[in-house]
């Protein structure tokens, strides 16, 4: 029990000492923000091979690098890792990037964490240079197709309406002509000879002429 306690005290003292070294080193000199050299890459890779990739501020100091912890982490994750895959992104990886971006947005480190060997920097560059343009072109094509379908639908609807409007007066005229024809047929069907047929009357008896020539009783005064 006492041994465990002594070990924890020793670890805490080392942590405090490291933080003190980090504070003193950062206050004395400004960290280098320029391009990484081959020597810096070698020091960082050798230190991580021995101590592991953790506590990046401590890595920067103990590896003898005048760099920030963030710069060391990005250099290792994006360039120096032995399992890094570069270029030739497969169709499966591209499909996964599209799905993850739809779910996570521009959180490139989370997306890269689900693609073994890929870096967040590479995924971000691939998205900006390739996938975003591909998506925009696809959306434009789908939008143009939808507009064309709507235009075709409107044209068909207009053609149907015009056809209906053109046939309606024709039907009315046809019905009017049919009714007029029936009336004319009725008029034509009236036989004047039969109406004025006096063949059954006695030609010597002129009373029928008088009845025909006498005015109607209603017109008599």
C-alpha cells in the first residue's frame, strides 16, 4: 500500500516538473511555426517510437523540438505515421465519406478516424477539391430534371384543357343544328295539300266555301 502511494506521489511530481518545464520553455522562446525539417521529423518519430504518441506538449519538450504540442500532433498524424494511406481513395471510402459528412458535417478528424490510414487533412482536401463539386453537379442535374418534368406536366395539362375547350362549342353547335333540323323536319312534314283537301265536298254545294270564307266567330262584332 505504501509502495503504491509512493509511486503515485512520484508520478505527480514528474507531472508538475514537466508542466514547469513547459511553462518555462514557452516563456523563454517562441515556438517555431515554419516548415518541418528532416531532422525534426526524425526526432519526433524516434521519440514516439520509444514513448508513444501521448501528451503532445511533453513530447515537444522532451524530444528537443521547438514546436507546440498541436504542431507535433498534426505532423505525426498527417505525415509521419507508418500506416498512412495516401491517394487512390476507393469507391467504398468515397461512399463512406459522403455518409459520414452528411451525419457529422465538417468534423474531419472524426471522419478520418473511421477510415483507417486516412488523415483528416487528406479527407478535407479531397472533399473540397472533388466531392463537393460532384455533389453540386448532381444537385443541378436533379433540379434541372425536376423542372423539365414540371414543364412537361404543365404542357400536357394545357393541351388537355385546350382540347376540351375546342370540343365544347362544337358539341353545342351540333346539338343546336340537330334541334333545328328536327324543327325543319316537322315543318317540312306539314302537308298543305292534306290541310286544304276538299275532295270529299260536293262541288255543287257551295256551303263549304262560305264556311271557309266566313270570318271566325271571335272576330264578329
